[in-house]
C-alpha cells in the first residue's frame, strides 16, 4: 500500500483513519450509549455528532489542501494560527489523549480475553497487566522495524475487523423489533437519565471517543504519496465509520431495551449478538474485537510517535524527540510514549481504572487540539489567506469552519468542569518540555499572552490536584 520510496497511498491512509477510529469504542457502544441516553436523545446526539464531526473532517481536508506546507496536522494548525505555546499544547494534549487511549485499549482487550480466561477479569487484574505489558513491548519493537510495515499490518487488521461489524449489522437488521425500539423513546421510564438535553450532553464524550482518529491521515501528511489524498482519506474514513457506528447503536436499541443494554458488561456488542443467535455470536464479536484492538493499538502507537516527532522537527518539542532509527522510525518519541503507557498500566492496577474513566479522560484531552484546528480554518477564511481568487469557496469554508468551531466549544461544555480540570492537571507539566525546546533555540519561553494562558492552566491544575486529594474530584 506504499510505493518504493515508503510513501503512503490513498488506501493505506484510509486504513489509518478507519483503523484508528474503529478501535474498542464501537464494540462497547450499545452499553455506553444506553447508560447515558434513551432512544430519542441517542438519535438527536448522533445528528449533532454527524454534522459536527463532518464539518471537522472537512476542516482537516481544507487545511491539508490549503496549507500543504504544514506537516503534522492537528498541532501545526494551532501553532500557525495561535502561536508556539498553543501549538505545543495541542501536540501535548493530542499525544496524552492518544497514549491514554492505548491504556484504555489494553484494559478492554484483556477484559475481552477475560470472557475466555477468567484470570484476566475486567482487564485490570495482575495477570491482565502483565499480559498487557508483554504485548505493549511486542508492538513497540514491531513499530521500531518500520512505519511502512506497520501501516501494512494495520491495513490487514482493518479489513479483518470490519467483517464481524458487517455480520452484526446484517443479523441485527433482521432481528430488529420496532416495538422494543419505540417502547420508551425519551427515557421517561428511567428518571436517573435526566432531561433529554442532559441525555444528549452525557452521550457526547462517548461520540467523541469513537471518532478520535478522524485526523489520522493529516498527521501522516508528510508521508503521503499525494497531498490531495490526505483530505480524501479523511472524508472517506469518516463516512465509513459513521455508518457503522449509527447502525451498531440504533440496531441494538431494537434488540434489547435501554435499561437492559445499560446493565451489560463490555464489550456489550458481544452480549447483544449473543441475545439474538446464542453463544457463537459472543465469540465472533469477541474475536473481532481482539483483532480490532490489536490493529488500533498499532495505529495509535504510530500516531503517538509521529505527533511528537513532527513537533520536534520544527522545535516545538525538544530536540531529543527528533531522533530516528535506521528504519526512519522516531525511536525516542516511541520509547517515551510506551514508557508512559507502561506507568499508567501499573496505575490502573492500584486505582482499578476502568475502560470508561480512561476514555472520558482521553476524549477531554483531545478537545483542545480539535478546537484550535477549527479556529485556524475560520481564521484563514476571515483573513482571506489562500483565498485570493476564490470568494465563494471562502464563504463556504467560513460556514463549515464556524460550525466545526461551535461544535468543538459545545463538546467542551458537554465534557463538563470535572474533565476540564483533570485535563489542566495533565497539560500543566508539559511546560517543562516546552521550556526546554525554547531554550534549545535561544528564545524566551512565553509571550505575555502565553504567560496568562499558562497561569490559567496552572490554577486549573492546582484546583484539580486539591480536588483529587480532597475527594470532590475522582478519576
């Protein structure tokens, strides 16, 4: 899927987008959604998500075409539009979100294996953490062999994981019962869900989680054979995944009632199919999920290393993260990433970190990079930068960028204060690496505006630290 020079073709880029978006999220979707919303709110939430995420996909497509000189996607846009510290924060937040997601994947992977081998429990027993650690370093050394080879394996696993999803959709289409689907559309029978507005808000972080990866192709833009393929891969990947997500979620709500789905253990898709066809359904979905998670882990290990490497290349991150090995793999960035995954795997053993709490935190960390990308697209259109002759196109992009920006702000609101504070706690220590990068090029660390932003982050981090200590904030 790549040419002789190691450049990635359209198929490999689409597989990176689909591969990084379809990880574990879709397999837990029936329970995750039912736990926070009834049928009506789920449909409204998906409509908002489809529009919001599609505009975000278009933003990444537009920026890839209009700013071909900006490699590394998400963080490069924040840096170009809003200065070095915002660029750094985007790269840092994206990187943390990506490896936190990997910790979540490991927990879910061994929780799924727990279906066959009870010793793994819910993915956070000592046996599960040892197994996850062995697998982590196996993936690490595979990626050190080369990006091109890893991208090919990712393509194979992407195809393998789509098959059980297709089977699930087909079987559930025939088993779908309209009377179950319409029994309690607004969740009135489950008062703890709250108002419809609350239900829509509560499901939003889950929808962000299942779409993280939409920017996958833009991060590998410097390795793409054709720049125009980056935007195409983003939109093709998004539409494919959206279709799968809505089908899995909506069809499940016509198989089991919302309260039944909310009580399921994850991966809940396995239990839904077992409900229709018996035991082999659960086995099929569990095997599909294991393949899916292995592929997603590979995608995200690649993305983690690439974002740090790209940021180090233009002095946003310290120089030591720029080192590549003989196979052109950013080795130091990879070691740092997987060391953090290892530390957090051990932490989940003692804090009983669940898959859901990890994905909520990972989702909230990625909201800032998404927000700045949308804001940069709006900024280009407002300034008419790169739109000298194209007035109609400028107006269209201004509307699309504006919707994407509103959606990103709405997501921050939907995430709530708790996750904003916890994010600040993870953003604050990054300033150490930022200061190191700035000193290496002999520049002052912060501008005056950046000092104010950093002060706000530190205050948020201190509140979060006190909240965790005092118990009014929990992970």
